[in-house]
């Protein structure tokens, strides 16, 4: 099951983050400006994170195989239809809605089943699944760019769609519902979980820390260029960040066994917050590279550990709905981080205050979870079962 989740994460996030390769040729084709063309990715992200809550709930009810098959068909179909779009609004529907909705249907239910299939090696399984995200982001964007250079963006969109549909259809034949939870497994209504202090603090922390994360994703290459680095060197910093996040995801299982899931999760959020100090104090490209590696490690650990933290607090019942509801926080952060950082930079005329904004918001994200006990001593252990 872990390899299936890895494959789905690879396809979903690798495809979504390949949009950068489509950006320029699609802008020229549709005669659109940067804002109008950027809307493709914005719509995709918004639909993905919002639809995840519904897709997770449907996955709990109908099973991950059905949802993964639907996701592959919708995502692949959206990319194929995008290759035929004659106007930009048609592209918004085909690419933005199609890819976002299909990705949500495939990703959230597939990730959720790992919580039920693994107990002793759960952290290692979740780390492998999360590594698929980073590997997809490393492999598919440059491959897509090469295909566009050879065949054009329309043919590439169609090829990518057919490939997504085929791989996700195969994944649908392999994924299975997990065994029933143990008799003593807590079962809390989703609404009650979402109103609990633990969930609210984790959600707030995720919004804040992820808002900070989006700042370097937008500003880091430009900051490197302002310091004299080439465009290629600036882009390489993002690849370095993504690559180190894969290391963090893969190493999460062994570290969690030694340190403990709760402690390691808090440490990962602290590491992300502290990394912005390296960026703020950077005096050379080497410092910027050290910042990218440090942030990537913390980011990789945090995203791989979050499902285990939620399971530790609330159990594995209805995990798909819970994960989908929780990760709407990433949608909020995506909407807040880049524009707020841009406003700060525009108002101050330099990147320094933008970096300070990331440091402040990231620190608040850590402080939000400092008081929490992220283990079975939380509400899942004390609230009576309701089934």
C-alpha cells in the first residue's frame, strides 16, 4: 500500500507542479497576461485543497479504489481537454477544475488508507508516501518542459493526461481498504474533532507555518538574483529545497522511532521557523543554499508526520475525511502567503521585510503547538466512543 500511495503522490503533485513549464507557451497562445495565466494554477490549488475534504469523506464511504479510478479519469480527462481548449475560460475549466478535482479524488483517500494498514511501521509508510510528492516535483516538471520543447504544450498536455489516467487506473486496481480498526479504537464525530482545542491549534499552526513556507517559494529566486546569482542558480535553490524535503520524508520513520512522533513533529515546525534566520542573515549564495536545505528538511519531516499526529490524537476511523478537512489549511496558506509577502516587499522596497514576515509567521506557527500533547493522551483517549 505504501508503494501505491507513493505512486499516486508522485503523479498528483508532479503533474500539478509541472504547470510552470506550461506557463509561457499557454500565455502566448491565449494572449493572456501573468495574472490571467497564473489563475490556472490558482484554480487547481484551490479546487484540490477544498475538494479534498469531500473526496476524503467519499473515500471512507465507497473505498479508495473507486475514488482513485475516478480521480485518474477526471485528472487525465482534464489535461486532454485542456489540449483542445480554444479559449482561456475553457482551459480554466479543463485544467484548473479537472486537474484539481481529479487530484483530490486520487490523493486523499489513498493517503488515508495507510493509517489503517500500518501500525508498527506506520511512520515509515507515511514517510515513503510523502516522498512521492517530492520525487514527483523533481522529475515531472523538467520532463514536461522537455516534452513541450519537442512537441508543443497541447500535445504534451494530452500525453500527460493519458499517462496520469493510466498510472492512476493501475493504482486503483492495487489499493485496498484497510482492516477494521481494533475494538478499542476511538471513534469521534468529525465535527467534534474539528472543534477540539488540539485540532484547532494544529490547524492554526499549519496555516501559519505553510504561509511562511510560500514566501521563499515565491521570493527566494528573486532574492538570489538581487544578490548577483543567475536565474539558473536561483531556480536551483528551489530544487535544493525540494530535494532535501525528500530526505526529510524518507528519514522520518527512523527518526520518529528514536525521538517520538510528537517531539519530532514539534521539532520540524521549529526547524522551519528557525531556518528563516539563515535566510535573513545570508551573506552569500552558500548561505542561501544552507537555508534551502534546512527549510526543506523541516518541511519534509512536518508534512510526512502530520497524518501520524492526527492518528495519534483521533484514531484511524474516517481518516480520509479528517485529512481532507485538515489540509484545507494549505489552501488558506496558498491564498495568504504569496500576496502578503508581495505586499510587504512592495511597501518596503526590499526582500528583508518579506523574510522577516516569514520568520514571524513561522514562529507563530511553532508557538501555536508548544502547549499541545500530541499523543494518545489527547481527546481521542478521553472521549467516549459514539458508534
